[in-house]
């Protein structure tokens, strides 16, 4: 939950970055990354208003290989934002 809240704050702190608009189909793809259904993600975060971008950022760090395969458009953006080369898994020291 902490990483999700950090991601929410990051998105709010940088509103002018080229964030994807997001769509219901993106939620469907996101659930494929982790195997968790949308309602399970909401229950885990314990918020009624889980937003796609923060949830996607959490999945990017927790499930990097599946994320890059299923959501390559989001992965490309996050790799640039968080200085994560796409040819290897992220290291904790690489972020920002």
C-alpha cells in the first residue's frame, strides 16, 4: 500500500508529464500482469478510489517482466521516468 500511495503522490506532483489517459481496457491488461482481479486490487489497497496510474506503477516494480510484455506502452514511459532500461530488471538503486 505504501508504494501505491507514493505513486499517487508522484502523479499529483508531476501533472504535466505525458501520462496515458487510461481506459477500462488498461485495467483489464493490468489484471493480467498480476493475476489479481480489479476488486481484489481495490481491497488490497483498501481504498474505494484506486487509480490506474498508481496501480500500474506498483505493478511495474513488482511484476516487471509481465508488465513489459502486457503493457509495453506504460512500460516504455515508466522506464524513461524511473531511469529503468528495458533490457534488465530494475535495481532499487536505479529509481529516480
